[in-house]
C-alpha cells in the first residue's frame, strides 16, 4: 500500500499522471462561484445565523462542582422553573461544570432558575452564578472580527504582491480565501451550527491555514514557470497544472495531519466532555481546513492561470509551443550538456522537465 502511494506521488511529480485542475479551470471556477452565491443566500433563506448568546444577548447560569453533569437534568430544571424561557441551551464547559444559556429573564425568573439548577445538581448556592450578557458585547466582537479580517486581506494582498512580484497571485489568493470563508460560514448557516466567539476565532485561523497552502502551491508555480518563454517543451497552463499536481500529495497530507488532531478535539470536546468552547473552535477548524484545501486546488491556482493566460506574451508562447509540436517551428535553444555541439536542439518531454 505504501509503495503504491509513493509511486502515485512520484507519477504526479513527474507528470506521468495528472488531474486537470487548470484544463478544467472554467468548470471549477464556475462551480466555486455558484457555491459562493448559494452560501451567501443560505442565511437569507433560513432567516439568519444560529448566533450564540454573546451575539443575541440573554441570561447565563454557571453551575460548578457538579458530581453528575447531565445536561438533560439542567434542561428539564430550566424548563420547569421558567416555562417562558426561550432558546434554552445547556452544555458542559469543563469537568464538573455546567452552563445554561437562554433568552433574557426577569429577576424573579432568574432567582427561580438558579434555585432549580441548585436543586437539580445537588450543589450549594455558592456553586450557581448568574449573569446577563448584552447583545452589544457580541456586536463589538463582530465589529472587531470584521476589522481584523479586512486588515488580514489587505496585508495578504500587499505581502503576496511583494513576495511573488505580481498582483495576479494576490487576487487569486484572495479569491481562494473568499471561497473558503464564505462557504464555511454558509455551511454553518445551512446545518444550523451555533456561531460563537470561539467559532469566529476558528474562521480566522482557517484563513491562515488556507493562505499557507496557497503560498506553497504558488511558489511551485513560480518555480515551474521561471524562464518558460525561452522553452518550447510545455505551455504555461501545463506547467501550472503540473505544479498543482506536484504539490497535491503535500496538500492532502497536510490537511490530514491537521484534521486528525482537530477531529480528536472535536470528538472529545463535543461527545465525551460536551465542552461548548472546544466544540465550537474545533468544528470551525475541521470544516475550514477541508474547504481551504479545496479553495487552493480548485479556485486559487485555476484563477491565477486564467488571469495569466490572458497576457499577450503567454498567448504567444502557447502558440509557439503548439506550432513546435505540430512541426511548424524549430525547437527553442536550450543549454547544452557537456559533449554536445553548440546550438544542437535538446528534446525535452513533459515528463523530463528541467527547472532552472
């Protein structure tokens, strides 16, 4: 099995086997655009997001030193003490600690719910605390997150333009990031996952991961296409597609390595401990890592190829390669190996590429 995987990776790197990321770029970019539009429409159709109490406001109770932190017990206690309470959510946030969140309660309802939780879990009055979370706090968090996102995108555009010396890679990278964040948030709205400050942190972390993956692929593209116009062995589109395939195994391995620990945290936090914060953060990372990898392979790289293929020199080089393959043009002059006569053409196939 390991030998087959190694052979598969070698075939991708040499070009003997490849997937059509760039040749089918119009299909992938169209599908990505449709997904982004649908993801943006999901919150509108479903009436908004499933926001946590930090964003919508409400009452919160924390019960500590609980011997049997069964959330069903707390759910029943709250519903009996305050039947009028809305959006009741009881979760385990740590070992022996239960949190109950709901819509805003009156003073009498707050007292009744606190006593009910105290009795249900068999703890003292000191172990039950209550607080009111105003929606303005959540609005402030949202505003700061959006400001941070705007600065992140701006710095990414400037940084990548300086590093790769082309704005087209910056635009393509941003397209991949937009696909990642919009699709991830849209999936949250579709499934009904709760959006909390921890989930927001997860979203922003995913952008960094997606950008890292994109930079690795773009760096390989730059290496493959360096001085390409001096050669007639392959076109620009073929070299970009080869670069994506050469980094495909690395992208998949990196995603798996990232998903495994995040999945473990998600399983332990959500199913075993019931810890809401762990679940919210790990769920955003789990979904975002997968979508971020797809964004690099099917959006960022094809978008860059589409932008560059509009350039006059790239089109002329593609035509020259096609003429050479059809026998209408002499091959480009390459650097000769030792012992070969000067000016003798060197036959280079797609699977025997020489990178400067």
